[in-house]
C-alpha cells in the first residue's frame, strides 16, 4: 500500500515539498475528469519555464498547483495491485490496515442469511454504511438486497481495470455528503490507454479447492491531443472453485466437536427423536433403556453410540446430549464459495475544441456465487408404532395432547446439500462534459447506476408439506436409506426458485466549477461550487413460493410482501482554498444535503497545513458529518430471526440460574423505521509528514470520530441483561416464557473511535546488488466503543469480540521490494493482532459457558516475483500465504462457520499463482 508522500521525486515544482507530489491525486467529485482522460489545464508558461499543470487535490474540488493537503490519503498503485496478486477489489481491500470488519465471502457462508454475496469495505470499523465507495469519483448504486449494511458491492469492481485506488482516511461529508463519515475509497480506472493488452492468470492451492482462473483484455485507441479522442475498454473474466471443509486439514485441528459441541446441530442422520416431557417420563417409568442405560433427556437417538460417524457423533457434551447424536456441520459445508465474475468497463473521451470535452463511461458486471451449506434440517413427526424399538412401548397411554406422535429432528442427506445461487449484477452509465468556461473549470455529468440481486434456492430445499407427508407415511425413512418411492419423492419436491429479487437504482445529475479569485501570499485564493440532484429507488420482490411458507429451511416472515420505495436527494457544496503564505494554507468547505422524508443536514469542515521546513509538513482538520438512514433502514420488511443462546433472567431466577433450563435461542422480530433521522458525526485529525531525503519518508496521523443519534437496534444481549429498562421489548406467552423480542431501529446512543495511522516508506535505495525498498502502513486503534442509549455505559469492542465482531488493536501491511533489470521480487506481510474471544456462548445441555479463549495474532506472508522478457511480454509468479498459516481458533458464535472468524481470515491456505501479460502498442 502506498501512502501519500511516496510518489517519485523528480522535477520539483516551485514552493513544493518533495512529499507533496504524492498528494496531487484527485479524489471525489472532481476526480472523474482526470480519470476519464481529461488533460489538466495548464497555466500560461513564461519564457524558459516549463508549463506547470493544475490538477485536483485529494478531498478538494479546486484545481491548483501540486501542493500539500490537510487530509491523510493512502494511494494503492497498479504496481501494488500486481505485486499482491489480487484480482478483485474485495481482495485488495482485505489488505488495507484501516479496513476492519468489512463483509466477505467467508462471512456470507450460511443457509438463508441476510445480504449474502455482499463484499464491502469498512474503514475504521465504524460500519460499512459509513464508508463511501466511488468509481472514478462518482457514486455507484448500493447493493440492492435489504439488510443492515448499505454500500457498494466490491465484486462489481475488477482489479484489472484499475489504475490506482485512493483511500481518504478522513471524514469527508463536507464534499461528498452521506456515507463518508469513516472515509472515502475511490477506485480509478485506467485512462489514455492505447493498444491491446492481454492478461491471464491461474492459481492453485496446496491442499486443493478454491483454485482460480482469470483472463482480461484491454484495448484503447486514439490520442486525445493529436486525434481528438480516446476510446478504451477492458473485459475481465474470473472463475473460482469451491472449497469444502473436507479439503482443509486445519478444520479438524480446530477440534470443534470437543471445544464447541454446543454450536453444532441436533438435526442428525439417523434422526434424533425429541420427546415431550410426558413421553420421556413415561419411558423412564417403564424402564426403557437406551445404550443399556435409562434415558435422562428428552432428546434420544436409537443408534447411540454409533450415530453414523463421522458427520453424526456421539457427543454427550454436544447439542444432542448423552441420549442422542450431534451433527458436525463443520465437516459438511463450504469454507469458500464457487463463483464466476464478468466485468466490462468502457470509456470514451472526445475533444470538442481546445476548452471543452465530452466523455462517456459504461460499466457492466455480474458476479454469480454458489453458497453450499449442510444438507436439509427437517422437523417432522411419525407415529411411534412405525419405529420398531418403540412400537411396543405403549406411548399411546401417555397423558399428552398427541401421545402417539414422535417429533423428529432429521438431517436429510438424501436431499443433498442446500445450495443457493446468488447473482449480483450492476450497470452504470455516465455521460458528461468538462472544460473551461469564462475562467471557470467546470464538470457536469449524468450518472445512471443499477444494482440487481437474484437469490435462488437451487438444491436441497424441499416443499415442506409434501416432505412432512412423506416422512409420516413412511416413504422417506428418517432412520436409514429410503426406498425408490422416497427418493423419487425427494427429487420431485426439490425447489428451484428465485426466492428473493432486489433492484436498486440511482440517477444523479452533478456539477462543479472552480476558479482562482485573487492572489494571496502563498498562491491564489480559489473558490469551488457544486451540487447534485439524485433519485434513489429500491424494489424487493419475494417469490410467491417463498411467501407461501412452504420451503423447508427458507421461512417466509409473517407480513412479508413486495416493496417499492423511492426518495429524492439534493445537495449544494462550496469550498475555499486560502494559501495565506508559503507556510500556511487553509481549506474551508461545507455542504448541505436534503433527503426526502428524512430532512437536511449541514456539514462544515476546516483543514490547515503548516510547512515550517522543506522536510516537514504539519496538518490538521476538523469537521462535522452525517449519515442519512438507508432505504433498508427505513423500509425493509420485518425479518424474523433468533438470538444467540442467551439466558432469560426471569426464567433463570425460577431455575436456580441453571442455564440448561433457562437459556435458549429466542425468537426475534427486526423492524425498520420510517421515522429515522440522520446520524451525526464530528471528526478530528492531527498529523505530520516528515521527508528528510528523496529516499525515505514517514507520516503519523491521529484521528478521532464520534457518531451520535446512531441508527441501531438494541442488542438482544443488552435487552435481556437490562430488563428493568428494556423489558417492554420482550414479549412473553401465557406461561411467562419468551415468545419473541422486538429489535427495532431507532436513533439512539453513540460511537467513539480513535487511533493512529503510521506510514513508513524507504524507496530507490540503489546498490551493486539492485534497488531496494520497504514500506509499512499500520493502524493502531486507541478506542472503539458503542453506547446503546444515552446514559448507558459504553461497551468496548477494541481487542474483544462483542456481539458481531472485533476491532483489532493493531493491523499493518508491509512490503519489501527488490529489483534489478528485468527481474523484481516482493515480500509482503499483512498482520492483525490477537484479541479476547467471544467467551460467552452457553451449552444448553449442561448449562456450561464456553472455556475462555484468546485469539492468536494472524500474520500472512506472500512472495511474488516478475520477469520482463521484453517490453511487451511479462511473467509474474508468486506464493500467497507462504507459511501456510491457518486461521486461529475462535469461540465466536456469530458467524455460521465455527472454530474461527471468517470475517478477516482466509481458509484457502498456501496458494501458487502464475500470471502473464502481453501488450501490443
């Protein structure tokens, strides 16, 4: 990763620090002009002086000479992308130290979860919804599926099309509006490309699975200066193989059954029988023996202790208990999904005359991902007289409402693994015009962007009514292989249905203009003005079959229905650049946004830079920001879910605090809220950049963010832990047991986050053995904590897994580079510090709490090398995860996968890749 202050050092400009040349890259609304091929406007040269260009500065809407900025920026170059061997924007962002808790394919592995397939960035760990992602300086439509996170799907941005990535590590609502509280990531595509370039790569893993094949072709024609136009297009295709738990040795070495048996499943093959209390008591009184012993629990399995290993285990400490079997789904699911990605990006720039240009951009993408979980869980019942071991037990005599029926918990392996096909596609069309008019640099553009999500159940999901009937009449055997009739029935009731379809669109008209007003001591006083009109729309359509609530393992929420919602957004912004002297410079900016039905917000910002010497820059900024509630926050249909295993204090008081009797997975109802207001924030940053020579530089920046009016639900654990305050959200039945818990989005509480960003860069060190370089980018978090409601205590997730994740104290990326002639080598390291685990999970079988654990630090090393056979032909080879490091063990019970945290780790192990590129120019 390349921090500001790391660009080349040649041709210094008057009054410029060497480090300033890294800060010239544009980010935000102004960057699109440069990204679309516009040459920077030049000042009139004087005799004997080379033309000096004016360009856009990161986080600014004003063109100027290369200069310092008050805002910290990291720049990831195309060379950095190639060295890392990554092929998607999501893989690239996973290596960014400031990106904490972004959504990944690994964390999406589940069977029916929210927003599957969504890959996102999360700067500072304060939420995906507070990180703004831009493509060539303009917005893209957010991932369309409704859920708790709002943001751009990184699957829709191919690494092959990127020239660089600029990461603004500072709140920027004063220029970009909502979503920019945590920072801004601007993906900038290649420009002014001429010729044809072919790229291909292949990757294989040491243990098999998760292999990848990629190919891309880039083509460009026309020189903007001599021909008056440039046309460019890149087509990128990628295929990734699935990775199952059976293909990874480390899964067995986690010892999940022994450590986390309470997280496994009580749905087994042969089926577990869930007796009623009366049935259990009757069998005990009549001396029914199982495995030679009287039964003690309501859950029994007639096959113990055999249990059809290895997937179905006799695990007395597991969810099945001492009288039944426990199913280890970690031996029968996926760690990494199969996927296919296709991306096309095209751009054209046409010079109308010396002062005006017309540009157009087209981006099309599709990512298809197959999520495969364990085989179907089935709740069904059967007459006890059809079970030989119980046929003569006399259960008909039990004083119960339905004594002859046995409740079964079946793992239906004959139906195959549950498979969903998730297709995320996007279309983006931009047309615009820029140039100089009346002394103003202007840019105006139209942006139409669409995200479409199709979530299809393709296999392993069955029509529930016919499935239950098949079990009841004996065609489907819950205790062993089914006959031909049962297998035919299973095949005939397999679901293949697009159960959830979502579409989100954004149409925007934006403009900006800037010019110099007057001379000050350090340069020109300059002004920028701009605005935006935007229309957002979301449509969510559940299928008729889903809403019939007849798909086994894919339930329809009560009251669910198709939704279609729109809103209009308008904004105006302004900026002043005030170079008071050669040492002092100020940047003032402000923006007002108005969201239909939500209201408006004003976001001001002040930035200052001071350069006491040619080797030192001091900078500071302070501002306010906001985040408007997403369309999903406002309008998402009610979601029916359940908590993690939590104790009910009311029931525990009556059960002597025996968690075996008073803890459970309680039902929840999660509501959106049309009355939500924007979140508000204030940001502060202080930093210094030191560059004593052309060979090395260093920077250190302190950042501090506070968010208030936080849009959130009260955590289910918080509700049950404070019934005196939140007891009204817990709904109970006539027996006093919990029926369900309300989880309703409100503006509540606050969030505090602060830390230090460190960047060190050593480059261009020449010797007889070649040229050497080294870089480090790291983030040290000082605090990260949340407050549920005003007056509540803050709860820290810094170096401790809380509710849904952790913010590690220290994360870094390091690269060590060497090159000599056509040969180059790079050694890269990414590191996340260890932390206190989620040490709260409860085993309801015996009432115990999971053994405390400290998650170990996670460090990955990559080695890559390249050889330029000619100017046109280049080969690159590498080893990712050089030391074959496995994800560290974790108790976490939030993600579907158990034994490790899939949100930041990589289960693929050591990987080898080879890439080739050939350019025709």
